[in-house]
C-alpha cells in the first residue's frame, strides 16, 4: 500500500481517486494534483513508481494543507467564532444548524433524532 501524508492509499484504485482518501483532497483536487505532477491519471496506485510517489507527496506538502493541519485550522476558526460570540459561533455552541437552514422541521441531523412534540413518535395503540 502506498503511503502519502500518513494515510494508506488503496492499491487497486486509480491514483486520482485514491488521493481522495486523504482528508482535504477530493476527486477534483486529486485530478488537478495528478495532472500538475505529470502522472497518468488512469494508473493504479500500486503501479506507481517510488519517484512518482515522491513527486506527488512533495507537491501536496508544498501546496496544500491536509489532514491534521487542516483539521486544526478549521477547529481554530470555529473556536474564534465562539470566542467573539458571533452568530455562527453561538449556533456551533448550541448544536444547531449554522448555515441558515430552517429549524422548525428538518434539523434532525444536527440536533439528534429527538422528537419533542406530542404524537410525532406515536406508538400503535393496543386493541382491547
């Protein structure tokens, strides 16, 4: 298994898709990286030479924040919003949707699957 940025890349996938297993790199960015480095995008990850792997590693380290650094930056951004008591920070603190979604209905993912209204989690009535 090739290893990039501390992540094991799956062997039998095309390299542009396999790069998406790294946090911070999606399919589009994977394609962009492979074309910039000059590696065939249809090549399987286990068929890469050591030299091609090193070129990909160096390009990613030089141009992008990934994995721990990216997660830390996102966490600090959210913490800053909470510290200054911005609206988005308050929504993060309360565990409510942050990006303007409605909360009267359809916020089960963010709030958890709690049903607080009468009749919404109704059980079938036992017959006498």
